[in-house]
């Protein structure tokens, strides 16, 4: 597995979530052309706003060039797990279009990345 820094995780997840979260708010019609029609446009925009806010927070955390706070890591990993689970389960149940399956791997990657960057480094044996 390639080593990845917590800063890289924060910047990539943050940028992706800021873009994908604001998309349905700015242009619901184009969002629906890709993801399928939605019954509750206000709910899609609400989820988008929450995803965008988390994305903005991750971008700020990544740009600060300081260690990422543990609570930010929990939010980032937990939200990635939640969205990844929805992106996997509901297309398989045929309740949302299969295009959502494309988002499973990035979400899983971010969740695993946050877990790996949160582990203490291995102890080096003394010479």
C-alpha cells in the first residue's frame, strides 16, 4: 500500500466533497442527469450542503500544515464510511441508480487512509 499523508487525505477528500456537495445546490438538473431523478430536491441539497461543509473543513485542516486533529479524522472517516455504505447498499437494492457505485472505492480509500494515518508508527527495535 502506498503511504499517504493525512494532509493529502484532507485535501483530496475535502476538495472532492466541496465540489460534489455544491453541485446539486448550484445545478440540480445536471446533477439529476447523472445520478437520476430525485423526489425531494430540498433533501438532496441539504445532504449536498452538509457534504460541502465537511469538505471545506477538511480543506482548511489540510491547508494549515499542522497535524490533523483526532476529531477531524473521526468525522472524515465516519462520514466516508456512511456515504460509502449508502453508495454500495442502495444501488444493490435497486433503490438508487448504479452510478453511485462509482463513489464506493474513493470513500473506502479515504476511510482506510484515515485509520492508517491515525495509528502510531511501529516501534523500531533497538540495535
